[in-house]
C-alpha cells in the first residue's frame, strides 16, 4: 500500500483535492484535512471519530495506532504495510463524511441512489 493508492481512491470522492500538511502530501475537502502522509512515510494520518477510532484500535492494533500527539484529536494512524486494501474505500469515505460539507455529501448520496435505482 502507498499514499499514491490512497490518493487515487480519495480523489474519486467529491471535492477532494491535493494539498500539503506539515510538509507532507495531504488530501483535503474545501481546505479541511481528510488525510495526510505521516512524516515517517510508513503510515497515513486519517480523520476519524473517537468511537470509530477506539473500535479500529481494538480490532486491528497491527494496522491502526495513535501516538501521544493524537490522543486528544480525532485522527488515527494507518500502517501501509498491514492495512487491507479492501478496507480503504470505506475508511476514506467515513473520513470524508466527517469533513465534507452537506452539499457534497448530498451529491454523493444522490449519485449512489441514482446508480442503485438504475440497476
């Protein structure tokens, strides 16, 4: 897994753009940070809710972790070497929904409803 793979998945979500954060490549939605490459290059810093973070930490500690720096902030670290690529679209969309404005969420949800109806 690489940041390039994550970037490609994230850019498919409405409003996601490239940026930088703490001198590393980042993904943003209308200026709000969604995810960034951790400065160590081996993991992703991903937006999350505190409940989801706790569930992820307990369910897959080999993949997800935090440092003291992130303890009081809604972020989780994701190890590239151990994350299951199949989980990434859902993880990214959950993070995206935390920072995207309602109009983009409605656009995404409307598009999904339209595709389901066409089946």
